[in-house]
C-alpha cells in the first residue's frame, strides 16, 4: 500500500491488524527481492520475537511493532541494531523524552525499565530492522514486569503513528555513513552499560564478569577482566549492582 503517509515516510507501508511477526514478514519481502523501502507495521503480533529467539510479548494496540527494510544494508546487522537504539532515543527526544538510556547491545531503557528492543537480520544485500516499543500499556505480562516498563508508565503519552514517522526519519539518518560517528557518540553518551560491572553470557561459553569500558566503532563491547580484555560481539550483558 502506498499511502500519502507512506509517501511522507518515503516508504511503502504494509499494515496488518494482526500478524505473526512484522520481522518475519519484512524478511520475507526482502528475500523476495522487493526493492522499495518498506515498513511492515502491526497492531498485534502472535509470534513476535527478540534476540536469541526470545518471545516479544505485546498487548494488542498498545505497542509500536514495526520492521523496516533497507537495501543495500547500511551496516552489519549487529552494528545497525545498536544504531537503531540511538534512532529510538533521538525520536523519543523529539517528544520530550530526553533521558532514554541505551543498554548494550540494543535495548532502550527509561525510568529503570526496558521500553524498547531492536533486532536486525540481513546480508550485505539487504537488512531488516525490527523495533518493539512498549507505548501505552498500564500493566505488563508477569514474565517481563520486573524488568520492563512502558512510555505511559513513565508518564509519556505519545501517539504511535507520530512515533513511527519520527523513528523512520531517525533510522534513515543513522543509516547514513556520514552520521556514523555522531550516532556512535550518542550511543556512548546515553550508555547505561559503559563504566559498569557486568556479567557477560556468550553462546556456548561460561558467563564471566568484568568492567565494560569501551564501545568499539564496529559495535563490539570491550570488557576488562582480571584475565585481560574481552571483546564481546554477541551475547547477553547483565549490569551488576
Ligand atoms: C529484543 O529486545 O530482543 C528485540 C525485540 C524486537 C521486537 C520487535 S517487535 C517488531 C519486530 N517483530 C518481531 O517479531 N520482533 C521485532
């Protein structure tokens, strides 16, 4: 569907009241060779997922659930997912939410809870970035209630469509290599991981602890341990204390 709103966004908008996952649908479009920049948006996902194939839970109509296609890929998926967190934080700033923090690799936090997550898939040929934001829920599922929050619970009443438009603009900005250094600097400035003691769990390895010190330009997190510096490119990082 190419609507007037889609023209304003510079993208085809594919809207679904309900879908299994906007990410799966956008990947399907990208793999099928669709060249027009597209954003797949839904009011509800029945099988939304996050990193590590964890479920992404959302109450119908209360979250921003969207996946954008890029062709060619603006960056490696890992780096772009991190930059997408910057895009979300900058979009929120335009609605008066100045204090969104970024947790490595691609979570957005507000008022002590996670409000958004970003997920990227792709090849050099194309990239799909999916973003889920908890917008207007007052209650959260018990599985995530201890760690997540919503914009509404943090005191912000933000229109999902307006947020979608602004995030699209900010994603296009962070996708531009000319803005890469500024976007990485913004991530470092908003980081709630750097300078903190963390526990890192990488696939297939035993968890280890250290101090997160540096975000490298490729998105890797450098962690100082008693045994030397460890470069983390994928994994779960828990901030301690
Ligand atoms: C994470 O924090 O692990 C990333 C969560 C990404 C969730 C979004 S919601 C829209 C898109 N569709 C999905 O199935 N996942 C992403």
